[in-house]
């Protein structure tokens, strides 16, 4: 089969690799019908996730069709159309029993494209299939459910729910990339009084408006802080969501928060960020971090089925799976291409593909 393979910082290729096989009775083999690229994949290519070893197939977001099941799989059968969660769950460790699947100590958690081969491939092995797959409801398209693999539950759980957004709140979201825009979509479910989005890209701020932001700001850090405090009668935001993953945006989010408010960090950080306790200690501020658990996938599926949520607006570019190298170029150069999320569509397996290791622009 063919797959997008990581070969070390800055290096990726579209390779011929062995087909996955059942390794445990709880496994399933899924033919990947639709996949996407995540900002975490770019962090891996930058070398920010050293646990990823050269030779690993990338990707952790996909929709597919089951083609084989292990003897212990009871909830699914061959031919089922399924969403593959970015988080797998053993179902029996302490953390899984607490619905903190991202912290699974029984062999699950975030393993796709991280500790085991991922989903940007023709086929993938899914461990703990009964706990890690979701049947796609009849009538829903791949595009409608694809972003429930990771980005929607990440923004919802780690940003909106950890941030404790409540009706009437002022929510300030730092970063108008896919995570920030998904936070706008899911924060609206809690009817905040206003959603403020801060970014340095006017194009993405225009998208934020389309997604439901009430106020957008692109005038530098000092002006952003000033505007947020003006809009809140000098108090600051009830909830600040950091959706980028660099020190400057984390520190900006910390400046925006009111006394007693919550800063929810969603961005994946590859470098240390300064925590200004000399300013925060007296304000009774709560700071949350976290890896997504994907426990809200059923809830989000229901919202999509009911027409209350439409993630398809996140998809801006489409490629066949065997054009994954080009898709990475487009996604990693979003400032010029205006890419939010790219959709990779699987194609029938045929022939051998010559592998060429290429340097990515995100190196």
C-alpha cells in the first residue's frame, strides 16, 4: 500500500509500505476513505515531537471502511463505515474508566502517527477498535464527520469546556487558525455574550467573522489587550483560549483574562512559554492544559445530525491521497494558500509508487 512517511525533521515521503495486519484480537483494519492533515503533523515535521521515530506513517484523523476485524471485536463488522478517533482507548485502565482516554496507560491514547503508524495511508490498523471507532450515521457524509476525529473535540473539550464557557461570557480566542475557528463554532453552543478573535492575518479574521466571531482584532499585542479591556468595562475576558502554540500567544492570552477567569491552552507548544506569576498570582486565574480525550464525539455527532453544527466549512482544499505531498505543501504554507483544513480522498490501490524523500517547507 501507499502512505505518507516521516523520515526525520523536515523530511517526508509518499512511500510503498507493507499492508497493516491484525496484531491483537481487539484490532481492526480500516481502508482509509478520507483523511486530513493536522497542525500536530507539522509540529512533528519540525522536530517538536521527538517520540515520533523515522519510518512512522503520519496522520491521526480519518473516516474509512472496516475490511478486517480481530476475533475480540464485537461492535463492528466488515463493511462498516466508521470515524477513526485520533485517541484510542484500552477501556480498562484508570484513566479510561475516568473518560480521560488521552491519558490511557493500557496502550492507547494519542498513538496514531505518534507511537504507531498513522492514518494518511491506504489502510490502517486500529487498536482497541470497539472503543476507538464510531459508526458514521446513515445520511452523513465523510466531510461532515471527518473533523470529529480531532479538531472539533479538541477545541470543544480543551478550549471551550476546560475554559468553562458560560452563557453571557466574553470569550477571547487568540489565533484564527483551524483550532481557533473550531473554538468559535463550539463556544457558540454555550451562547456567550461576545466572542473576540485575535490574529495577525486579516484573511483568517474574515473567516472568524463568518464562523460567528463578534469582534476581530489585528493591531498588535498592546492594542489587543486595550480593546478587550475596553469591551469588558475594564475587567478582561471571562475565558481566554490560546489556539496557536507559541510563547507570545500564550502570554497574550494570560494578559487578556479577568480576575477569576480561565485561560484554556489548546495550542501545541514546541518551546517553553513564560508564566508570569508575578502578575497572575493575585488574580485567582485558572490555567488549563490538556490533550483531547474525544469523549464528546457522540455529542458532536448528534449536533451535526440535528443540523446544529456544520464542520464542512473548515475544508478549503481537496486532494487525492496520492497527492499528499502537495497537500502538505499547501497546508504548511497557509499564509499564502489560505488553507484551513485539507481533505485527502483515498483512491484504489494500484502498482508501485517511487519514493522520493523531500524536504518540507515547515522544517
